[in-house]
C-alpha cells in the first residue's frame, strides 16, 4: 500500500464486490453499532453483545450459520447466543433486502437447533 493511500474498510470492500452494508434495524430498534451486510447468498450481521462485538453469518447456499466465526452446528449454544440467533430474524424482517433471506435463515436455524 502506497504512503497516504486510503486503506479500504470492510464496508468499502463489500460495496466493491457488489454487496451492500448499512445500519441494522429501524427507528428505536436500530442499534447504533449494528450493521448488516448482504452479498449474494451471504448475510452478515455485526452487533455489540454485552461488552464485545459479535457477528452472525448466514450462508444460504451452504445452509450454514456461523456465530463469531464458528459454525453453530459444532457449538454448545448458551441462552444469550440462542437469543441473538433468534433476534436476527427480526433484523432480517426489518431490512428490505434481508426479507428475502428471512425464511431460509429461519428454516436453517430451526434445523440446526433441532439437530443438537
């Protein structure tokens, strides 16, 4: 990288690849630190959970959900993690583009939780 050259942010990279990122939620439900990024068959929701940053990544083409980078299929989920995974349904429902992924996400989450 050349001196003085701007290092692209993750939002810049998403846009360059044809995706979009934006604050998540609406009105009072919008978390000031929550961001949703959608690119093709992938949705990533980044938010503050307690005092840490967390993310949920859904890949509809692979039928997988990741929480903080770990496939939930291989995790013992606690109540807070389950609540965050359930809350993502509301985030998707509140996002115009995210609505398209809501039913696939809900079905994948239900299947993965039932398999535990």
